[in-house]
């Protein structure tokens, strides 16, 4: 794939069965970084900005590690018509 791929923001939540999901933090990445696959470059610190502003010793709320990455195309009915 070629072209420009912008920044991807990932928000992480603690899922609760009752629907009151708690925000843990977020991080940003890009398609190019994700496409590298599993490596030391694809470990992301999850940062909660509000906690970071309140607590001096705050480092992060955990990390997210990419285990796999794949790109799949989904074709629409219009794509099939265009293709003949």
C-alpha cells in the first residue's frame, strides 16, 4: 500500500459488564508503525492525561503490545459493479 497514513489514536477502557466502562488512557501510533508487526517498536505506554497532571510520580497506566497485524480489503457491491 502506498500513500499517506495519518496518526491513529487508540483509547483504552476497562470494560465493565454493567456498562460503566472506565477510561484507562490512550496512545497514538500510525499505520506505518503498526505495519512493522510485532517488535520492540510496537509496545505503547497507555497515558491518562488527567492522572499525569495530578500525580507527580505517574508514569503510565500500563502498556499495550501489538501481537499481530494484518490488512484485509472489504469490497462493497459498488466495487463489484465497477469491476465488471
